[in-house]
C-alpha cells in the first residue's frame, strides 16, 4: 500500500526534518510504502534553491532529507499537481502532518508597527495560507485522507470571517480523521465548526527513538566528533534574547555546578554573543543535532522541537520562548497560543518557560540553572512514555481508517 505524506519536511529546519523521518520509518517498519508528496510554493522553492547554493546549513538539511527519505515526488506547486501525483505514484491514502500545516493568517493579524514606516504588512508564503494542499483542498474528497497532529502555528482564528470558516469546514469535513498537536489548534477546529472528535495527540518526534533510533549516532561517536566535555548544556537562541551579562552568569553558575555551556546553532548558525568555551558549528546534520540534544545534560533555548527532543529523552530543558501571537507592537500575547507553553504544561513544567518580549527574555541566570538542576527527570521519562503510548494509539487508529476498504 502506498501512503502519501504531506508535511513540511524538506526545509531548513531541524525539527521538521526529524518529524518527517519519524513518520517515514514508522510506516516502513509496519510494512507500508511511504511517499512524500513534496508540496512547495514557487516562492518557497526559489528561496530554498538560493539558500541551498549560498548556505552550507541549508544544504545540510536538504542532503539529510535526501539521504534518509528515498521516496519523494518532484516538487508539487498546487492541488492539481498533488492530484496528478496521486495518480502517477498510485497513492492509496494520504496522511497530512505533523507540523504547522493548517495555518492561515488574516490581514489584521499581519499588520504590525514598523521601525522605519508607521506599519508594515507581512506576506506569508502560500503554504501558510488557506486554501492549499495541506488542508486537503482538491483531493480529500477523492482519496482517504487524515490529519495527524497538525498545528496552526499561532493563527488568529478569532479573526476568521464566517465565509472563510465555511470554506475551511467544507474541506475539513472530507477528512477521515483529524488530530491536532496543541490546544490552540483544537480551539481553532472548534471555531471552524469541525464536528469530528478531534483529539490533541503527540508530535512524531516523541516516537523517534522507536521509529528511527537506528539512525542516531552513538554517544561515544558524538562526543569524539564534537570534542565535548562530560556534562554539557546546550544554549540555542535565534538572537541576543539573553543578554551577554546573563549568558556570562549562566556560564559561571553552570561551571560551579560541574556543567559546561555549549553554544548550539539554529539553522542560521550561532547568532548571539557569548564567552562559552565550546560552540557547535554549522553545517550540522539533523541527525547529529538530535543526538547532541539526546546526550546533553541540559538544553536552554528557543524553538519547540529541541524541547520535544529533550522531553522525549528526559533531558533537563528550559525554554526561552519566542512563540505565541503578537500584537500590533510585536509584543507577545500570553493567550495560550504558544505551542512550547502547551507541551511544557502537559509535562507539568510551565515554570520552565519564559517568554521573549521585544527581543529580550527577562529571566535571571540563577532561575535557569536552578530549574535545570532540579529538573524532574524520572517524572518526565514517565510522561514521555505515556506520550509514546498515545502516539501508538493515534497511529493505530489512523492505519485502521486508511486501510479499511
């Protein structure tokens, strides 16, 4: 049976690469033939091609995907292309997800105060605006299609018009199954009027060790190749969201606790000032990125998937959170839209999340160090196993639905 997968996977993003690989190897292990339907807009394709030529890290992301995912279609630019690929590759069913594939950002939510002009309007890529193939448009009524742990990525659904919600409902009503990754997306589905029993389910990264653990380098190999100290704490930021003073204090306090800070890159590299003795350079393979977190004594930083990798492996973690909706002045609104805050709350770790406001996270180094030192590893390990059980239940339901004639 050929199962098509529609998700963000062939992008310059560590977590997106890893979640795609997890789903791919789950399906292969249970005897199915997964085929990634490589939906991408022309805008994104052009940007990615330019970045591939000029960025060693973008090249590392794409090369990783091509090395571990054998079955991929050519680039598909719209729903008509997806329909043609379904026929060409004899696709029997489609899984949409995981990741932030059900986004839509209304005009009002894209107007923000400018630095040089009074205001500016952001223009998301077509993949992040309804309608598009990620919503099942053009094919979900023709072939068994499900949504797995999908997310809306802070979409301000309260601003959706009645007619827009009606069109969203029409395509979502064709889905044989829908689950979401966070409560914000669940509430969006309710606002649209979806009448299915939509559940909040785990990200596939919570199953990575089981689905694709054979790909992960050994701890000894990672330590040798990256010349790492015994107990290291990865610090990963998009920018100087922790001041140099705070980072210096963090470095000193962790050293006093027998741990060493290591600057850990985002896809754009390490883009903040620090005085750490160690720094992981790009290019960095997504599988090495995963392993570096898995074997760490702590992770302090931004983004969601590093937090999920940490929780999956019971690695102490503290989120410098940049997620959540933004107001006109680009201030983070604590309205429950942060996907990191959601997942940390599930693990009973909301105190391990501090938001970034106006580019700075106002948290004392002592708070971070104390949190890492007191991290409830055994509790987290137990909840992570529960998440894996939930994942298996979800995938069992999905496979039962799409394989039943």
